[in-house]
C-alpha cells in the first residue's frame, strides 16, 4: 500500500516537473523583442553580450519564476470562471495591488498551495505509517487548507490596509483643514498630505493628484480613490467634498466639519474597543490565569486536608 502511494506521488511530481520544463522551453523559444531592436543598431556578438548582461541584472524571481508563473496562469485562466477573476481583481485592488500579482497568478498560487500542502502531508503521513482513512482525510484537509491560505492572506492584507486608512484619516483631515484655512486649495492640501506622510492614505491622495494632472476631473479621481480603498469613512468624506464642489459650499467648512466628525468616530471606536476588552479577557482568565491561582491558593490546603483525613 505504501509503495503504491509513493509511486503515485512520484508520478505526480514528475508530471509537474515536466510541465514546468515545457513551459520554460516554450518561453525561451519565443521571439525576444529586445534582441530584435538591438539587432538594428549593432553586431551579433555585441548584442549577445549586452543581452546577457541585461538578463543577469534582472532578479531571479523576475527572470525565471515569474515567466513560468505567467505561462501556468495563462493556462489556468481558461478553466477559471470570469466572475471569480473579477472578484479576485477587486480584492487585489482593495489590497493595494501587490506587485507581480494578477488575478490569474493568484489563482495559480491557490492551486499550487493546495497541491503542495496536500502532497507534503501525504508523504509525511505515509512515512509515519498511518491508516488509509486517516491518510486520506489528512491529505484532503491539508489540500483544502492550502487552497484557502492565499485567500486568508489577501483578506488580512485588505483589513490591515483599511485599518491603516481609518486610523490616519482624522489626522489627514486636520492637516488639510489647516492648509485650506491658510490659503491653499484643496488639491494643494492633498499634495501636502502626500509630501508629509508615507502611508496608504497619503499614497491614495498622491494618485488622485496625478490623475487630475493627467486630465481627469476631481470628481472622477476622488471616486476612483473611494473604489480602491473601500472604507466607509473615506466614502463619507469624498461624498461631502463632491457635494460641496457641486453646490459651491466652502471647502474649508466641509473639511472642518469632516475633521470633527472623524475625531468623534475615532473616540467612539476607542471606547468600543475598551468595552470589548473585558469580554476578550474572559477566555485567558478562565483557562490560563484562574487555574494557576487556584493551585497556588488551594494547593497547600488540599495537601493539609489529605494528610489529616487519609494518612
């Protein structure tokens, strides 16, 4: 039984290795546009030397791993529903568009994690000599866990980004309110936030400024910022700014009101977390701290009672 399972594992690993080699060979056989452009300006020997220097200067991840991942991703996309790809693209946007991570590559990571973790658990359980039922259940559980691990990582990245935006928004509105009251415009106030800070909200403000400079209207750029962040406080702030811009209301008054409201919301969140603390402390108190206290306090009395009545 163990030999059969090891044989199946070996065949699967060999098939994966052959597929990766074929993908790499297909990538290497493609025409290199850089070589074609350099061929117009120099000799073949000089071009080869330049190409080798350029290729070796690229990191190993971009030179080897990413082309293989893109090749596998293009194959995986054919079997992935379009709705799932659109939802993944939206989640990646909320996570800040991690570098070198597209929806197709993300799904490849999910399948690789599923098969990889499943194979590792299969080999470990086979070597340890577990029963067939336990072997199958452990392998299936590890495969399911590996499939959902990248999704959990992406969700945690989204939560951290949104929490950072929520924490930095009141201070950013205070700074923008001071700048506008000092005579700067709204766009210049956003530029000041982008220059002074280095967080997700400041980067989003910088992107808004760049889009406005490229020809977008302020309303479109702010709506795009709201879609990329997905934070309710940012939605409220941007809606108030757009409405004030349409109605001709003073931006400074809107910023002052929004800054006051965001400070109140931050205080309310702090009070809410403080009220949740006793409930969250109940579990470690009951299961970790109270037993130790009981042992320290009641242990000597229990020993004395035992000596009195049973010896």
